[in-house]
C-alpha cells in the first residue's frame, strides 16, 4: 500500500471549493430518472447524457471528482474519446462505484447487505488500468421505529463489508470512499436519525480499525443528520448543521482527510443550504464538501429531456448547481443567489 499516493488522491478530491459529481446511477436507477423526463433508457442516451455533463467546462470548474458506474468508466464519447479522458481533461479525478448493490439480508427482514467482495481485487485492478483512482462502496441502513430497525446484526455486517472493501481498495492503489448511508425514508424524527447515525459511524470506524484501513487514505461519504422525509416536524437548516457537525466531530477521527456528504432525498436547495451552514460553523478537523447525484443533476435532466437542442440549457442548469454547491463548500452561499439565477 502506497499511503502517500492514497492521501494525495484524497487531497486532490478535497480541493477547497470543489466537490464530487455522483454520476454512478445504476442502469435501473437512471431509468427512473429518464422515465420522469420521457427519455428511453438506452446505452446511447446514457452516454449522451453523461457526456454533456463532462463536457460542461463551466460546471466542471467546481467538480474535483466524478464517481462513475462501471458502464461509464469503460465507455467512449460519440467522437470516440474515452469518457474518462474528458473527466481528466476537465481537471477532475475519475473513480468507480465498485459494489454490486444492496441485497436482502438473510435472516434480517427489511434490511440489506451490500455485496461485491468476490473478485474485488481483479475488478479494482482493471478499473485502475482504465484510469480510476478511487472507488466507492455504499451500505444502506434503514430506519423503521415500528419494526425496531436497524438491527445491530445488519449494521455490524455492513460495517465489516465496508472495511474489507476499503482495505482491498487501498491494497490495489485506489482511495476508498466509505459510504454508510442512514436512509431518510420514514417518519422518524431527527433525534432518531442522530442516534442511528452515531451507532452506525461508531461501528464502521471500529471495523475500519480492525481491518487495518489507513484513515489518512480514505474519504467518508455519509448522510447528514436530518428528519425522516415523512416526519411531521422537519428540522431547520441550522439544527441539521449543528447536530451533524457535533456528531461527526465526536465520531470521525481527524486523520480522515475529508467528509463528502450525500444528498439522499433532499431537494437541490436544501442540500446546498445545509452544507453551507455546516461550513459556516467552522473549526472542523477535516474538509467538508458535497458528493451529490440527484441534487446536482435534477435541474439539468429536466432541461435536457433527451433533446440535443436542449443541451446548452441543461449545461447552464448543471453549472449553476455546481457553482452553488461550490460556494456552500466554502460557507459562502446565499439564498439570494438562487433567486437571482
């Protein structure tokens, strides 16, 4: 393991004022996005869509890393240029979502275990040869108060999978993004989210220590501490920011170079405002940025609608959201900037 190289990649990805574009939607997930805008889910349409994102020079000024689905990592643009080369030319680091998805966990109704350890070293080595310099693995932790979920068994099993993935990733020369996501789905309050997120983080870092993962050569991609989507009382931006910062300062060692928050089910502006509020608190031991998928792409997808003539408008929409989140990563975003745009 070359820890210096792993750390250097992490610091490139955590360049101040930049964040990650999570363009790693599976074929099934992107079909839902395309269905909403009336676009057929074909390989050509997926390529065309992601290509215009990567060719958006204005937006890519604010993107330090792009998380890719396997198909995209090995895909060429319409003119034959590898999509990875477009990302590199824009100054961003390409990486790959390497897990094989969350599958129902035997003996644990309502919970999942993310799979993909079989053959992982070979898949990582192949991805590295094609330009990937980091990887991502997501574990999904649901909250269901009525069913007493999550369970200790499911949290522990997912933490161990994350740790074995991260150790293998570092051995193969890729910086791992460790993503334990406590899901927003449900009517639970913010206190419940905070409790489950603490439990999850403590378990994950215990597993990382046990499996000898070098914390200096990884990045954490977690959820913010928020109310469930169906909760009658939604926490304010300031409450989300203060609870999130306090929890992560208590649970995440300063050796970790940075935290890149996922957007989950948040709206575009919610994701931006909450990240901005956290960075305004200051005094953080690690860099704090965004790793957004839908919250960066939703406006661009709606503007594009699968029509080539709409690409310029879609790129403007993408550039706007990238710039807003760049400002949030610096604690400099203001709501008035959204209204002015």
